[in-house]
C-alpha cells in the first residue's frame, strides 16, 4: 500500500516537474515572441505621425492648464498649489491612454482583417503573446510620451519657477499602469469586434458610458439639490440617479482611469497603502481585460 | 441557408420585442410620477440613533437613518448617542430621510451594549449630560459634562446666568437712576437752581457669552480607535431590532498647521493652504500675510458621515483637513538653504483706503493711537527668492506641519509655453524624415 | 478464406486510401526517394479529422498522411475543405473531432517548439505594408531565432530576385513579389516542413518557374512540402503524391502516375463534337469498350475506354451510327487534371444523386461510376 503510494507520488511529482518545466519553457517562448511583436508594433507606430501629433496635443492641453494657473496668479496675486504639474500630467495621461487604447483596438482589428495576425499565429506566436506584445508596445509608447511630459514639466518648471517634484514620476507611473488597463480594454473590445468600425464604435460607447456615469450622476445630484422639477418618491429622475449611482460605482471598479484618479489622491496625501491598493486594482482590471481579450481571440480565431 | 435566415428573422423579432419592452418600462416609470407629484410625504415610526458628535472644534448633531448600518465617531473624544423613537419621512427634494422631531421625539429606555473587535463586551447606561462653551473662545472652552458633573456644571451655569440677570437688573436700575438724575438736573437748570450733574452713565455690562444645553439624557461614549458593534437592550432584556449598528471609531491621520494666506494685492481674497506640501506662489517682490491655525486630517468618508449620516459623494480613500483653533503666537522663520534669513511675528495690520480716484489701498501696521481696531493679524512675508517658511515655538522648536515652500513666479510669454509643447512634433518630424531617407520610394504606376 | 475481388478503377484508389497499411509511392527519380521509407513516421498525420460549422460538415473524417521528404499535393475544388484542413493542421482552427500529428507529435497549435519547425505560406499575401521587405524578413528572422539573419535574408531575397528591392515598402510590392516574399519568409528558418497554400498564385510564368525550382531544390535538401494548389500543372510537375479532397472527404491519394493508372488504366480519347449531344453520353457508357465519359465542355468530351486494342475505329463507327458529327478525335495521355476532374466530377454526380443522409455509399458503390 505504502509502496503504491510512493510510486503514485513519484509519478505525480514527475508530472508536476514536467508540467512546470513545460510551463517555464512556454512562458519564456511567449515572452520572447511578445517582445518581438511589441518591437515591431512599436517601430511601426514610431514611423507614423499619429503618436507625435497626439503627444503634441496632450502637451498643448497641459500647457493651457499651467497657463490658466499663471493667469490666476497674475490676477489674484497669489496661488496655493500642492503639485502644479499633477493635473496637467493626469490630463496628458488620460488623453494618451484613450488614444493608445483606440490605437491598440485598431491595430488588433486591422491585423485580423488583413490576415497578418494569421501569419504570426502560423509561427511561434500565440494569441496571448500577440496580445502581450500589443500591451507592451503601447506601454512603451506611453512610457516614451510620459518621459516627454516629464521633460516638458522640468523645462517649464525652470522657466516659471513652478515646483517640479519627484512624485510627478509617480503620477506618470500610475498613468502607465492605468494605460495598460485602458489598452487591455481596447484589446478586449477589439478581440470581440469583427470589424474596425464595430470595435471603435463599441469602445467609444464604453468610454462615453463611463463619462456619463462619472459626471451625469453629479449633475443630477446638483439638479435635485437645487430643487429643479417636482421631485417625489417615484420621480423617474430618482430612478435615473439611482441607476447612474450604481453605474458609477460599477465603473469605478471597471475603469482604470477612475482607479488612477483615486491613486493620485493617495499619492497626494502620501498614503502608500492606498496607492498600492489602487495600483493592485488597476493591475487586476488589466488582467481581467487581457484574459478576456485572449479568450475572445481564441474563441473567434484570427 | 434557410436556417440562417430563420435565425436572422428570430433575432430581429427578439430585438423588436426588447425595444418595445424597454419603451413600455420607461413609459410606466414616467407615468408613476404624474399622479403622485402632489402627495405629502408619508411619515412612519422609526427607531433612530440621534447623535451629537465632537467634530474637532464644536459639536454637530445628526441622526442615523434606519437603513444605514454604520456609525462613525472620532476617537478619544466625548460623543452623545441618544436612542430615540421618532417619525421619519423621505424628502425627495434633497433626497434625504428627515425626522419629524416636533411630532415625536421620545427617548427609548435601555442599556447600550458595545462589542469591540476582540469580543469584549461593555454595557453603558443612559446618563445626564450637558454641553457648554464660552462664545468668546468656543473651541478652547467647549466641554461635555456627564452624570453628576453635568448637573453640577449646569447648576453653575444656571447660577452664573442668574447672577448675570441680577447684575443686568442692577445695571438697568443704575441706568434708570442716571436717567432720573439727568432729568432732575435739566429741570433744576430751567428753574435756575444749581444741581450737581451726574458723572456719566454706568459702564455697560459685558455680554453673557456662556452657553449650555439643558441637562439631557443619552449615552456618552469616549472610545479608542477600533471597530465595534452596538445595540440597545430594553430593560426587559430584548434587543431593539433597528438599533444594531457597526461603529467605526477613527483618529486623525495627521496634525498640522494651516494658513490663511492674504495677498497684499487683494487682501479681501485670501487663499487657504491646508497641506504642508502646498507651495505658495506669488509675483516676485509681492507681500503676503500668513494667518496660521491648528488643523488635523481625517478620512473624508468617516468624518463626513460622522457629522452627517446621510452625506453622499464621499470617498473612503480621500482625506480632508479640519480646521480647529487659531495657532497661538509663535515666530515665523524664512529659510533659504539651511539658513534662517529672516523672521516675522504675528502683527495687527490696518488697511488704509487711499483718497482720490485711484481707489487703491495700502496695508499698514496697526497703530492703536490713530486707529480703533486692526483689520487683521498676520505674519508678513515678502517674496524675493524661493524659500521655505516654518513656525517655531517659544523653545525655538519647529512646529510640525507648519513648513511651506514660497516661490516667486517668473513671467513667461504664453507663446513660448505653447512652442515648448511642439517638441514631440519636432521629434516626429526628424524621425519621419530619417525614415523616408532610408526607404526606397514606391514606384509610380 | 475467400479472395476478395480486387477493386478496379477509382474504387481501387478509394479502397487504398481507406486501408491503413497502404503504401503505393511512385518513386520520383529526381527526388530523394530514400527519405520516403515505407513505415516512416508521417510528418503530418490526421486521424478521423472532422470540422463542423453548425449543420455544415466542412471536413469529414479526414485521414491524411504526409511522409518525410515528399512533396505532397493537396487538391480540391473551391470549398472542398482544403483551407479548413490546413488551418486545423496548423492549430489555428480547432477540430470538432479527430486528431492531428505534426512532425510526429500531437499538435493543437500550442507548442511553440513545433511551430518553430514549420514554414507556412498562406494563399493571401498578408504582410505589413508599412515595413520594407528587409525589415519584414528581419522581424520574422528574430521571431524564429535565425542565426546570422543578414546573410540568410540576403540569400533568400537574391534567390527570388528581390534583393534589389529590399528597401521598398511591402505596400509597394506587386502581388507576385509579395508571394515570393512570403516564400522567403517561410524558408528563413530552414523549416523541416513547408506548408504552402497556393504558393504560385499571382506569379508570372518566370516567377512560377523560379518558385518551382526553389521548391524542388528545397525538397532535394530533405524538406518535406505540402502544397495546396489549384494550378494542377504545377502539382503535376513537383508533387510525389497527391491527395484529392472534396466536400471534406479525401477521395483519392496516390502518385500522379498511380492515380492515372488507377482511374481505369484504359485509353483516353478526347472527342470534339460539332454540337452538344447530351443523350449520347448514356449510350456511350453502355458500350462495352467505354468505361467512363467526362463532359469537359458540352462539345468536348473525354472518353475513358478499356485497356487493350485501339478502340478508336469502333468508337468512330458507333458515333457515325448515332448520326453525330465528330470534328476531332485524339488519344491523350492521362494527366493530373484528368484524374482530378474525373474523381471530383464523379463524386459530385454521385453526391447529388444520393441522399445526403446515406453518404457512406461512396466507398461501397463507386465501382459503377
């Protein structure tokens, strides 16, 4: 009996060792393949004007915010600010993430439509490594743009004497994570959509829904508090508000940007635990969308 | 093929049905609002916890609605929890549950049972309490007395109030005497008689600024940080069903010094600096006046729900600063590098309007000889170079959380800032040109 | 106990396909036959492979074997299930049932190591238009861990006359150039097994010749090649063996010559009539010297006759007797196209005549086709 057990455990042990060795091999193959996919996609994007145009637009938006602060100061004579470049950096991060998300969706759908994905899958690339490659490339693109934003902030800080502190890098790092989540969401939508148009429309709708949930709720609260309309217990506005309230709560747990915003609050008050929690939530969201995308890609085929 | 067509048709039919269903539900919801819009809110009997909580500088009262399952209290401070039976109703205009206290406000008798997270149980009895403070310095004099002390303090207050009433009466009498003497003097004067003119009116009594609630009955809690469960046990040993709540007792995250920053150029529009990480920016050469106050930072959700149990839009991972008392007189230091380059003391200032059409003003040091009272007090700082300020106490020790960066801003042309934003476009242009030179052009067909 | 009568004609081909122990390779003098040893493990082996899309059966119990060192032509009309089969072999599409072995190992598309040993050219020239040809190949060279990628890329591009255009964006390539580039990409990493789907489509005659020579060379160096194509002349010139698939079933599998031999082995006479005469075909089939009539066009027929003496005089007499004006009559050699047309036409005719629910008849009754 004991002998049989020992043999059984040996077999199981050997099986586990083989499985883990196979997993490690697959993992290294996948990482290598994803890096090559990322490298190609990255170079391809850097050789097209889109990323430069959008980076310029984000910096223009950020500049407007900084100039607004300076205008306030010249009018009021005083400006009290904790981190003058936090909000501009956040705006840059949001615009860049939205663009990169759309870009990732389009890239995925195009590769599918044009058949280049199929050619990759004939070789040592699978759905997971392909998606991972896209995630990497878009994260690196974000990273490059983030470096540009930090450089811009440093130069502008020198010019204006506005304080640029080290934790600006923290904001961009948090943005990098959130960007991963948003790009994964884009890949998720792209993997489900069969055409570029459908995917883009769906992604735009999802983002719009998030915005409505985030700001519509607040607008309704204000409206009700100001006593607009005949409100009562059965008022449909209340139902709508309750629905938006619920949606808002849901979006908070589904939107990496909402988590990033909370993470920035944590960064502002130097709350390390909350920051880690938010970062973890973003990583969780990214994983959710990523594996959703991988599953959709496997199910739908190239 | 037919099968596919059939599926397609089915899907279309299902979509139509779904659309009609949504339309129907929307119309139904809208129709609900029409007949009931003029109805008065329905009142219903409910058990609530009415609270008077110490919010850092004063007591705030609220009540916890039956559907709310958590109470929030600040640690190591006296708070009042009163078990009450009242009538509640929905007030949709503000989307809140309100209590009709005048209609019913009954104390529910019983014992408060308190469980902490380690399982320890404590029982509290209802006790008398009063809340008192002096209006001249409410934050410094605020006190909650309970039990016999409450009765004694209320008696003291009552005595003082009566003494004040007596003094007021005497003052009134003196005032009347004075008026009578004046009248008599005037009459004597008309008759040509000589009569002594009274010296002057009696000095006015200082205002009675002490305040006290009546002696009331409730539970008074003072707990350390932790998670608790509480409920009310009736005298017969049964639990009041709606009384069981989770109690979250929290402490401030940190303490600090906030500043009201008054710019000399616009003294009526001060800015607030709560966070020690704030930097104060101003034009180079401008002057600011700093008014420090003590503060502490608490969780937004916990604090907000503590002072208003139905507050919405609060976030559990955000923190807010609660301002308490003006900071006692200390010295302000201006530091550059590691060296203290200047200091400032808390001084009174007077704002003098300039005569003429210029409509300007100047802020001057207050001179009691020429002016009645100062417009404000503050520490005066002139911004010439980037520096750091901090408060130091009588022992020369820096006051925690009082540090701020002050920075004069350099003016930059907005077009220069926009031009700087074109950096990525420039880099992109270089990369694309380089790429174009490396790639063979596509032959024209 | 009893001698089973040996099937003849197409039936013999089908019967051998169904036989697991079959071996009927026709040695191809220009190829290393030694690699194609009987009993060698097939590099591609499918067992009872099925793919069903809803109620449509795209691939039906397919048993395919590609042996080491051979060039295997995989033929079938449009929609026969070729691409679906290839996609299942490559692990892109998951089979509904059945089993695929590639390079001697079960393959479901997840093994990176196995995929490294495959070279694939798809029918459509799917490439990244924004890359130059060199960049494109360099990307795949890195992906496949090619050592000294520069020289390998140069050799591959030079072989197919693309080296001069290496810095041109792929978007500017013609369809033929793209196809050549695809082939370069598939051969970059010296794969053991090449799977080519329509590798010469879009190529000019020179290009076709170049690719044909390249494939033969690669095969001489020991590479096994599976070609799916509808250009039958190409397959005829390069393949050792062919498999013909229609409606998801493998109808025949043999060498080109073997297929022709098994299609009756009789004389093949091409008739050109002055006018269509559809009733005549039934009468012709009833003649003892006629085995089969294939109407290539309404006025051009291929008559498969019995082996032995020249039957042309007899055929001419019969036609004249029927009052048919014959414009031309010539004896033709059996080609792969003939085999393909004969087999697929026969199958189509049989399928349309029979109830779908009883499709197992194919193996039983085909002798009468």
